[in-house]
C-alpha cells in the first residue's frame, strides 16, 4: 500500500485532473481517499493522472522505463495528486515540493512562479506541474543526464529519487514497485 498516510489529499476540477471509469480495484486501497483529512481522490483519477504523467514523459523523449521510474516516484510522493499537501509538513503537489523552497521561494526555481507566471495556469494544474518537473530536470539540473543514461525501471526510479526528489525516508522498494506497476499498465 502506498505511503500516503502523511498526505492530505484534495481534488479540484480546476486542477487539470481527468477522471476515467476504471474500477476501484485498479488502484491500491489507500487510493480511495484514506488521507488524514478524509478528502477523497478516486482510484480512477489516480490512474488517469498516472497515465497522463507517463505519456507526458514518453512524449518528451524518455523511454517507457524512464517514464515509469518517474511515475513510481510520483505515486510514492503524492499518488500523482496535484493538490496533495503533506500533513504537518512542507510538501505540495505531485512531487511534494517544499513550501519555503522549490514550491514557492527558491529564486529562479519554484513551482508557483513557473506555473502561475510562466505558464499562466494554477499551481495545482497537473500538466503545469508535469511541465515544471521537465523544466527542473532539463533546465535546472535535477538529474536529466543521469536519468537519460538509465536502461532499467529500477535504475530510472533510483536516479529520479536521488537526483530529483532528494527525499528523506525514500522507501525505494515501494517506488520501484509503483514504477513496475506503471510500466505494466501503460507501456
């Protein structure tokens, strides 16, 4: 089961989420909204957001294995919910960027400025957040070169985890499992 118990998830129609009609069994049990604040993100939205993210990175030229590695990390971080807010912590959005850092403060590299000013969309827009990840990977230097060199799902997952997420308690095994699941579903 995904480690989303520390996230307070919310869903907004204006956030760029796409709903599909996948059965509830298509997503982990936590995906049915088991967040501390009882807000709900449905399994169909999680799967739709995963596929949107997977396709986004493949369309940018990454291999399917590399795209799956990114999606596995985003699953671990937020369930690919652009409205995710870390309960009691600074994490925001699909990559859990930190408030006071890459979410809203870091000069020349913050999600709020990039989505609101550069792209002209809400900070909670899924596509805007995917574009910000791509910007950070390719323009800022959060591991693009290393990611492009990977040839396995686990390799891509680990590189994105260490070079982009720079997480504390990473739970690499879970990230790798989500990445393999994403590959099996979308490749």
